[in-house]
C-alpha cells in the first residue's frame, strides 16, 4: 500500500456518510432506491431498495465496520410438522447448479476467512447469513449462497442424508433391522430432550393454533418420516423465490458491487410471482383456554416431587406496530426482570417453584407478539396457586404502577446497549429485524430506537398511568389467554421410543420385497457417495496468501496503583463506555472451600452490600452500570501443561458519567458484602441449580469433554469442579438441603480470602480522554479495599511467579511495567486415563475424548491446531454427521493443550469412539493433500484473526 493511499483514506468519509448520497428513485443494477435514512444513534445509514423485475426487497445498512454481513431470508410457512423448511434449509446447502459438489456449505468453511456462516429455520422464515472482513471472500460466499438458495440440486440422496431415511442398522448387512436415520431427524430428537424446549414449543403452538404457528417448523421426530422428496421440492418452488425474499447487507463494502452480483447471478433469471405466503391474523378467542402436556423426568431436579411447570400467556399486538411492540417489550421487562420486578417478588420469592417458566416475558418472533409468565419446579397441586398469584399481581400493577427509578434504569439499559459495540453487530441487526420485516413491517422504523425512547418518555409525561392502562388492556381484560401446564410422566422417553418403533414398523410392513432391496441398494449408494473423494475445484477459494500477514498491535499501558497493584489501561474508541475488570487469586483459599467458588461468584453481586439490601443493590446496578459479573477464572500457562493460574474475574461496564458510582459499588461489594438474607440466598441457589440442570441437553458435549480431560492436567480437576458435572451435582445437593445455613456460612470465609487487595490486578478499557478519570477512580477503589491483616500462605506450596515480558515493537517499547502473576504448579502430578459414562434419560448421546498434547508455545501446537481442523473437515464431519447421523462432531485443540474429539446429539456411542480412533489412523496414513492443509489453515486463521471489540482489546 502506498503512503498517499493511506493519507487519502484518513480524509475519506465513513461508509454511513457515503450512503447518504443515494437518492430516492435512483436506479442501480436492476434495483430502485425507495428510502435513505440516517440512524445516528447506531452510526449507520439505512438504504431501502426494491428489485424492479421480481419485487425482491433489499435493505443495506452502511456502517464503518469491516466485518461485513450478507443475509437472505424467505418467508417459510409450513402447515404440518414434517420439518419441511428445516430439512430444506439443510438440503439446499448440499450442492447447487454452479457448485454441484456435495456439501459446498461445509466445504466453504475451509475455503474462506468468514467470521460467521450458518443458516436458521424460525417458525415463519428461513435465514441464511454469512460475514467476512475480506472483499474477495464476500463475493465468493455471496456466489455460493445465491446459487444454493435459488438453484439447489435437491438430490434425493441429499434429502435422505439430511432429512430422514430407512436404512439397515449396518448399511452393509441386509440382515440387520431397518431403522430411521437422518441429520435433522436426530437433531430434533435431541432438541426435544430439553423440557424447556418442549414447553416453549407447545406454548407457541397452543396460543397461535390456527395457521403456521400451530405446527413445529423444525420438525417433530414422529412426523418427519411423513415428508416426501416431492413435497420438499414443491416447498422450495413456492417459497424460495425472489418475490418472497428479503436481502440484507451490512458494513463498509460498496453497495453497488452487491447489487450487481445479486442481480446478475440470480434475480435476472426470475419473473415476479404472487408469493401467497402471508400469515393471517390469529382469530381472537372469546374466553381463556387451558392445556396440559407431559415431558420426561429431570434426573437432576432438586426435588423429584416438584417438576411441574405452569404459565399464563397473553396474546398482544401485531409486531409491525413498532411503537406498541417497543412499549410492550419495555413493559414486559418491568414486569419480570430482576428482583425488583412485581412477578419476581410474587412468584420467584414465594418459594413455590425454582425459577420462571421457559419463554418468560415478551416474545416478538411471531406475527402477533405474546407475553408469558409462570413458574417451573412446582408441585402439581400448586398450579392454581400460581394462577392466583399471577392474577393478583396483575391487579396490583394496575393499581400501583411502577417506580420512576425502575423505568429510568430500563431506559439506561437501552442507552448502554446502543453504545456497546460488539463484533457481530451485523448479525445482531439481521436477527433483530427479521421477524418484523418478514411480516412486511418497516425494518428501518425498528432501528430508530432513540425516537421510540423519546416518544415513550412523552407518553409517560402526558399520561402517568400510560403503562397501567396497557396492563389492563393486554392482561386484565384480554380473553386470548392461555394457561399451559407440563408435568413429567414416568417412562415418557420410553413412550416416545415406542411411538417411533410403531411408526417404523408400519413403514417397514408396508414395503414390498422389491422396495426392501431398493432400500438396501440405496443405503450402499449413499455410503459410497459419502466415501467418494470430492472434487471441490468448482468452488471459489481464498489462498493462504490472502491471510493478513501481520497481527494488528494493541497499545497498552501498565501502572501501579497504590504503589503495588498493577493496572493495565487500553485506550479504545469505546463510544462513551468504560470497561473494568479485575482478577483476584485463589491461591490462598483452603481446599475445602474451593467447590463453592462458582456459587460465591454467582451470588456475591446479588445479596446486597453496605447500606443496600439486595433489592436496592440490583436497582443501583441497573441504574448505573451495564451489569456486574463475577466468575471463576482458570488460565492455563502457555508454556507448561501442569502450570495454571486460578482466580476469580470481576467485570463490569458503565457509561463514562457513571464511573464513580460503579467503582463505589465494587468497593462496597469487596468491603461490605451482605450474607444475612437466608431466604433470598435459597431462591438464588434453587434458580442456579435449575438453570444448570436445564442446560445439560444443549451442552452435553462440553460436559463430556470437561470430564474426559479431568485427569489429564492439574487444572482439569479444577475445571470439572467449577464447570463440570461435579458442579451440577453439588448445586443439586445444596438445593435439596432443608437447612442451607452451613452453606451460607461458607461465603464470608471465601470473601476473606478473595475480596482484598493482596493478590489482585485490574484492567480498564476506555476512550483516550477518559483514561485519567478512570485511573483516578481505580486508584481510589484499590486504596479503599482491605488488605489481609496477616500474610497468607498459598495452600499449594508450589507457586511460580511469572512476569509478562516487555517486547520491543518496531522502534517503540511498550510503556509500563511488568505484571507478575502467581501461578500454581503441581510437580507430583501424573496424568491418568479415565472412562466415564453418565446415564441420562436422553435418546441421543454426547461423546468426548481428550488427549494431553503440548502447551500453546510449543512448536507442535500450531501443527496440531491445523490437524484438528483438517480431521474435522476431511474425516470426522463425513463419518459422524453424514454417515453416523449425529447433528455435529469434530476435533479441536484448546489453549490448554488438550486435544478433544467430540460428538453432539449423536445416535451412536461406541461406534463414535471407534471413529475417533480411525481419525488418528487416517491422519497417520497421510491421506490428505497440501491443498487440504492450506484449507485448514484458512479455517484456523479465520478464528485467529476474528475481529475483537474495543471492550476486549488487550485482554
């Protein structure tokens, strides 16, 4: 790059300013500009266009952000639960006219530097987004996505692989029984293991029963085998048409280039049609309805007799009325968010249940929004009690309204969300506007959040009972109200399995001998196709030379506060937000208190501090910060596998003007945390235990992997204790205790070792002009927190002091001092093998196998990282997903030197472990090419060079 180009770029206008030059009525590459709007609070300009030939809608959001995003969305309105839009979403990505190789989507993961690539099936739309920072990559991916969406092959064998098929248990042996197989079939079996998912699905189906929302768009495993290949192709023909599509682009790449490519590669080949996918409004009920459903037992429930969930839900307004929707979503937050909300006080603190029911609050993803509130973890006999509490609370809110401070705290939260910059802003936007735009609402109107906030303030000013009236209209006087209850049923999963077996038997009995022979032959054909080497030369690809050769450098400054506490400052364009973090060491904490650290972290900001009780503290945190969180922090050393740092991480953010308040809150939490509210502590414990239990089905592969690596490094044991199944079981035990005092008494003891300035370091990311103010406040905080009165010895004697090296960068030295960290070493540690099987009531498995390799700085680490990617792309994906029918599987190398094989929602178990062994043999035999290695490098560097937000630079 020549210098003059650089100096020119400094003077150049931002992408959002450039976009303001478009004129309404202007024609560009087959599109006409319909609207150009600046949205200053989000630093963007929105350009709305329509395609002249097909009527396709287009929204471009120009913003000075290099992580550019494209998405295409179709309104997909299935009328049965065969999962047709979901199976179609999978199948269109399996090859297209221009890219006929199998599975171009997964192949492109390794031929691109994309920062995101995926596809989603919602209740009423299907969305295909990708993002990348490289312009050439953007064009490549756009070409593949356009061809997949509009000109897919939809081959029968791809439908069988991705959707469902009948196949012999062992495809090579016609004597083995016929079974159902297929990726989506197993994905949905796994999805409905989760009781929260079952409840939320029934809730939507029952409150909006008349049209597409009355079915399971992802597919009900018992209905999926009713879908035919013909129906799939028909659904594509009627729904995947430009006249039924919405295009979205975001970032700082030029719009013209996108329009030209989309017009020439896809839209020019179509005529306009009537799409007929409109969703009619739900006919309103004249009186409330009730439904009961069943689910599986939760083996981790704290109280087995209390596993019922109940909620009351209300149908609200049409989501295309953006201001009414905005008001109702704010109202929902006021009703259910945080310990000061009326429903939290009335329901959560009643002690009747463990946590809110699934899908609590506002749901705006369907044509008419709905609000839901209730409890899970209740006894079946308490269903009526919960209904009475809800009715009573609605009456109280209508009578009393809301405190002004709570409304201010909520508007403050919106302000901070607008200013906080994430690296995936484009993805957040496309998801945010998808539902409303899908119903022909105005997506630009939706982005103008500042206007809505001022209008909201105006409404409240003119009519102080504005919100109470909404509560009366939508809750009290609304007959379209659903009470849904769900209770576990003994043998629920067996019953599901039995229904599946009956379905299978019926299908198999209907087959002629000739069809059975065909199934066997097709099974062999599919295996052969899956095993055949792929010619991917038709797909576009970046080269290794397209990888940015230099890592961008972040300037950091380190100083000592109060003469001994290291603080790292990083000046960044944070948009008026300050990010504060601190790490405190666990080295002196007695071993018997260690298992309780995650619980301590979870409650320390929620129990009250200083003069504030827990309600006042929650209010203050909402009003003055963007959240304060505390979490266990285990950092493996980058050059020794048996060395690690153990601590607790404190993090928070606030607007510049609130920094003194935020730091004062931290001082109070450190110096005067309150531990006397036993009842509130019990509420927090039950909620935490319930959340952990609910999370197992979605994180099974992580729990399996954490357990598998437990005995491979000294930090593995700590990982298992803090975030593995051991923690889930411990929280279950604590939640079951009739007397919780002994646990509560441990908290002040942990506080003594953790919340002091003995072993702490801090970091601040803020705007350059804010750094001196931040350093003043940090200094004040550090001087204000207590030091231990006596010198505490580390519990494990082997502590290594390690300082961060100061490296010269070009001609500059890094300013500042060395930060010394105290790491733990266990010289007696011997890794050992361990095999574990957790018996869970799930019809799918999660498998993890871990191998101890080398630390991050070892020469072999990079090769192993490339190998993990290579194995995933070239071997494991094919064997575990395509042939095995699991939803996911692969290999990864973590920062701690642990190499992990995993599978997710997997119908197999021992066969998968054999596949992991075969993967190693495959790698040893060297059955891969230099091109395969180069592709793996691209995938690895896409992760290495992923954009970093200003709040996370230097961390």
